[in-house]
C-alpha cells in the first residue's frame, strides 16, 4: 500500500502532466485561431487590392477630353481627324471621357459632325484609356466601316507617355 505522500506525489505529477497537455492544447487552439485570422487577413488584403486597383483604372473617367486629345497624334495627314473628333465631343457637351463609358458605338455615330472617321478616332482613344463602349456582335454596315477605319488608323496613332 502506498502511503499518503506517494499518493500526493503521484497526483502532483499527474496534475503537472495534465497542465502540460492543457498548455499544448491551448497552443494548438491559438495556432488554429491564428491560422484563421491569417486567412481572414489574406482575404481582406485581396479585397483591398481590388479596391485599390479600381480607382486607378476608373480615373480615366475623370480625364478631360482636352487632356485626352492632347495625349496622342495621328500620322500620315490624319491629324485633322483628332481636331474634328475633339470638336464633335466639345460641341455635344462631352467634357470627360467617362461620359462615354458603357455607351454603344451607335451613340458615338449619332454625335453631330461625327462621321465614321471621327468615330474611329474616338473608338481608338477610348480603347487606349480602357473605357469600354459596346459594339454589337453583328454590327451594321456603318459600324463595320468605323471598325475597319479604326484598324487602319491604329497603325497611324501614337500616344504620348
């Protein structure tokens, strides 16, 4: 039979072992909590990165037509198209490129004094500034003409950095 002191020593050693195991479990729980927190922070970081990129891309909406038109030139005697395109926008009250975001190419064609050549220049300018305009999957003859001219002008356009 064990005496009282031995029993007490056994209980103390078992208690110490239980405390050690409890400490390890707490550390394991803390590690799991930390891993969960790290995952949460990664997701928040990804969301913040997306938000940070959005305004940078959308700043072109605030770009004035004057600045945009002064940022490029057309070679091969086509520079008058740049002036005509700017004047057409100005006279129709469009002062910022963002006013054209989401519009249809047909909307550009309805701008007064904007023939197919002018619309082709506008199309390339908006494309350069990542401002999307809608082009139908099966474009009409006039739209096809604009897109064809845009491809031709693409070789002659130079944007300043």
